[in-house]
């Protein structure tokens, strides 16, 4: 059975998928992707490793260039086959096969050649990968190519609908692993025993280097800014981005302070550090402010470390010391902090790597309490974004730490970043590095609560009409839980709501209502993201610093589509900002 990286792909299907149907319940393109993965996993032997959904962003001359490969199949020699999968209809022309994407016709052969050339260039600069062979294959399971001579791709490198049952045969033919009558080691045998062939040893080294390339250079990390509670592995590759470059820094003691804008990859870096520590047999600690972010980070992080919010860390420490604090009391959290600070830290509560996420929400006292859990030689990483400070706390100084500024937003549509540039202070920089352009910002006005609810329903309807499903949408309230009209509802129109009830179960897990449409406050949804965000109950008298911060946090939660439901006065200010963007 082939090895599939990253794993967790079988859980991408929604819960209403038909039993035994790979990817049932997913959108058509995602379902086809899932079906191909299932086919290769079952039909290829452990001679092969399959990397899937590989995307990366590079910055060239100030512009973000997006490359993507659907599948990369690697044999035991470390040689690669790039598989470009095109579902649905293709157009045939004298210039080659064409695919309409976002309203534009794109030449499939040119796209494949550019991707292959870019990957060859990266591998050529990677020690141990210089001799790795890179081949490419077009797989179009829904379309039969009639004019192979003008397709722009060699006929033997096309598997279309007429011979899609031959996909595995073609893969094996291209990536034959026979070497001088023997078999070279690969994913299943690397490092296992000695070999009698120098070629085999070199192939084992090549496979290791290729595997490290895809894991480290293109950063195969799970994007933890996904919808809370979904069994989803949205994968982000940022080559030349934070999760790669920050980990190339080498200094001692390792005290890294990352000041990164929303969408720059701070939490992906946190996950890479967490996983790296466990891979080295060490114990990491990840601490953040928001409970939903900690819960989701715990879902995707490997076992072997500690993941919690600051107050959860205090609770665990106090309970371990045989004490208890009633946090339901009016001053419960203050008493909990004092009780935790009085507990001495023994070796069981010391860690080799300590990562603080959402550091802008930590006071100096919290900083000191967390950092005392670090061993003397521990790696310390402090991640923060001052623009996402919603609690008016003074920043915690970090004297003597190395500071890295990350200003590129890889998450948000470029139109959203353009809007934010128009409202942010002049000394706050944010760069649009995301792959999406042409996304519309929808603005809905309201004068009272009834109109706000109607406008929110209309914004949700617009997202659904665009093709998003309920679980792709997050309704984010500009208000806190106590002041929000939305956060007390069990349904918005015909859509049952999934919202936090304020209660926790016996395992200390948050209890949500049973709907599918997530509704959260901007405070709880900070640090997360959704493909489509309806940012509702937006209201302010003037666009002051606090309002700008909340707009910044809410707007940067959207990865594809943003709709803003705002009061008449707030909508007027937002439209004025958008007009300034269009004028430039």
C-alpha cells in the first residue's frame, strides 16, 4: 500500500458520505481528488510515496507567485512524477488543451511545464537532490482527448477518460524502480539493514532528501486556521514564508520573537516547532489565549506535548499540586493566576520547546509564568500581532530576543488586504501575498436589529449561491457574547446554528449547539479562519483605533469571501475606505 502524505485525507469526506464511497459529500473536484488518492493508496505498493495537494508561494520581484501540484508520486530511487489532475471539461485548440479557471482560459501544457521547471530548479539547489529525475503526467478522468497531436503534452503522458483504468499502470511504467536487476530501497525500507549495492545506498539517500524537501522546504504543515471542530486537513505550503525561514535561524540561546500580521503563518510555525520537538524526542509546550484555537491546535498536533490556553495551564498546574480554585467566582481567574504562580515548577512541568501564540494578549505577569516552564536550554518562540490586540493590554517586553517581522498575508483575498491598507495606521504594514484576487467585498446595511438579522440571512444566502456550503461559512459577530443578538439564536433563517453554549462537558470540552452554521464572536474566532465569513453586527460611531482592530481581526478571518453586515453609519465609513482603494 502506498504511503500518503499528509495523512488524515480519508477524514475529508463529510459525515453524510455514503459508506465506502471515497470522498462522497465533497465538492466534485475535491471528490475526484479523494478518489484518486484512494486509488493510489490501494493500488500502488509501498515502493511509492504520494504527496498530495502541494501548494507553495514564492515572492518574486515583489509579487506572489502561486504554484500547485495535485499529486507528486515518488519511487524508491527518489525520482518524481508530477500528476496534474484536471476534472470536468477541457477545450482543445491549435495551441493545446485549455482549461477555464475563474473566467480565464489557461493552457494546461504551459501550466504543467512551468510547475515542473520550478520544482526542478528548487531540487537542483537542494543538496542530495541534484540528480533526482522529474517527470509529469496529465490525468483528466472526465475528458477524452481527441486531438493528441495538438494537446501540447506527449500522448504517453496523458491518461484521459478513455484509459483512466490504466493510471496505475502508467505510473508504474514511468517510475520503474528496477536497478540492475535489483530493487532500490524506498519509503518502506529506508534505513532498514545494509545493502550490497552502492546504487541502492545512493537511492536511499536521494529518497530521504526528497522527503525532507517536501516536508521542510515546501513545509507540509496542517493549516490550523480551519473551522473549529471539522475533521479537515487544509494544507498550506509557504516556500519562502514564515514556517520555513524562521526555522532556518540559528542563534543561542534561542529566543525568537515573531511579530507577524494576520495570515502570515504564525500558527503554522508554532505547529512546525511543536512537531519538530516531538520528532527529536523532546517535549514541547504550546500556550495561547483563545480556547477555540487551543482546542483545534490540540486536534492537529501530534501526541507528546502539552497544548493549552494560559488559564488551562494554570488549572492543570494547580490541580496537579492538589489545590482547587473556583473560577466561577467573580474574581476566579485572578485567584487562579495567583494560585498557579505560587506552585513551584518541578521537572514534570518543564519543557524543551515553549511556544506562546497570540502573545499580544499576554500580560508581563502571564509571560513570566509561562516562561518559567522552559528548561534552561529550551527553544522559546513568542508569536504576536499587535493589530489583533482586542483587550487593551500593554505589550509584554522581550529584551534580548531576536525579532522577526512577517508582513505578508498569505491567507486573505487581495481585495481584503487592500481594504485593510486603507484603514490601518500609516506605520502598520501588511502585504498581499495570497493566491486569490478578484474576490468581492459585499456590504449590507441595517438600521435596527430586525434589519440586521435580515441582512445577515441575505449575506449567508449569497455565500451559498456562490457555491459555499454551510460548514464553509462562519458568521462572526463584531460584538461580544453578552451583547450579541446573533449569539443567542438557535437558527438564522432556515440555518441551524452551531454556537458555543458557555458550558463544558465532563472532559472539559466546550459544548456547542447542534447546527452546522458556525456563529462566533470576533473575540473567540481570533486566530482561526473560514473560506467564507459573514462579519455581522458591525457598528461604531467613528473608525477609531479599537474599531479598526476589530475590523482587522474579523476581515482577515476570510480566506475566500468576505461579507460585512454593518450599521448605516459604519457601512458608510467602510464604503468610503473601499472608495479610497479603488481610487488608487
